[in-house]
C-alpha cells in the first residue's frame, strides 16, 4: 500500500527518533507552551552572555535541540491532526460495517436462510450477544 510506504519513508528520513518506555517518559522534564518560552529566553540570555556559563556547557547543542524540537513539533501537529482524522474515519467505517452486520444477522435469524444450511453460522453469530452472568464473571476474575 502506498500509504504504508510513505510512512516507512518518513521513518527512514527520521532515523534519530527514539522510542522511550513509560518510566523514561515520566522522568523527563516536559516542554509545553510556557516552558518553550522559558527555553527561548534562556537561549537568548546564553547567546548574549555566554561567558557566565561553565566551559562544559554546550550552547550549540542547546540551540540544535531547540531547533529540532521546533521542527518536530510542527510535524507532530500535522501528524496529530492526521491521526485524529484516520481514527474518526476508522471509527465511522467500523460502525457502519457493524450496523450492516447487525442487519444481516437480524434478517438471517428470521428468514429462510436457516433452511439453506446457514443455521450453524447464524448460531455462531448469536454467541456474540450471549451475556455471562455477573456471578460467573466475578468468580472467573477472582
């Protein structure tokens, strides 16, 4: 599929992307809108007065990190919008398919389809609606 190939191309063009585990994500300080302003001001201060920083401080690395953040954040906003639309479309398509399946099931269980050897399939479909008594669920979970 062309879309999967396009996504693979994007991943190849961003080989530096990382995949953090949940604990790593939770331990990192986050940059939001307020923090972004703070970082920009700190970069400005460092540019104007770099002599007060220790020699080990890498101002260029800070600048590169900020530039990368800005570029990736723009990409992230585009992807987030796209993901929302794909999610909504997937939800709608699934809903429509499920609604159609319910129509098929309702007609199949009341029509002559059952006399055409379809009864086992309709019975399998009926299992979808079987409810497990709550007492049995509690015992199974306990």
